[in-house]
């Protein structure tokens, strides 16, 4: 007798139902090659093993859109994300194409991410040296500057 396997349909949205994302890009008529890709995440980053799945989802989206749309820099906008704990998130906040990257944080994640990146912080974790900002405008301004920040890497 032959063993018949069943097929289960998998869906990324049902695996990570608490996080949504959007993608946009800057438009610069004078310098069309200097386009910043903006990937925005919002919702609730879950704790424990489910948070690991959320981190893989975030990283996968960043890698996918970085491959699809040409850009000279990357903004990862977490200003609408609620995040409390989980180390895996740090592995996904990097540029997959070695492009300059900035991260935008908001009230739902800045303190918790600041603990991971900078140790104990009291309040805000904005640091231009590390490419972390509290507004999209500040992040874009930093990336368009002549000093061009380096790609963010783990341990930054």
C-alpha cells in the first residue's frame, strides 16, 4: 500500500498576522540614481518563537524589495512597530545589498531597540552615528548627506 501525503497550503500573512509593511521610494529628478528605498513595518512584533518568525518575515521583505527595486540607500521605518523583546530583530535590520541604511524608530520600539543596540538607555535611542532616527525626514536627510553613512551591521 502506498503512503499518500497531503499538501498543506502555507501563507506568509497567516504566519505573521500582526505585522504589515509598505514600500515607497524617494524621487529625485536631478539625481535619479540616488533613490532611497523606504520599507515601513507596523503592528505588533510578537515575543518568543513567534517573534523569531516575525524577524524572518521582516528580513525576507527587506531582501525581496531590495532585489526588486534599484536604490542607492535603504530606510527601514519601524516607527509604527510595537516591539518589546527578542534578539532576532537585530539580525534583520541590515542592508542586504551593502547600501547605506538608516532605521527610523518610534515610541513603540525605541527603548527596547536601544537596549539591544546601546545597552541601558534612558528614553530615546536616536544616534546619527549609528543611523538610528526618530523621523523619516531625519533619516533621509542623513542618507542624502555627503558623508554617506556606512551599511548597518550587527553590533552597531
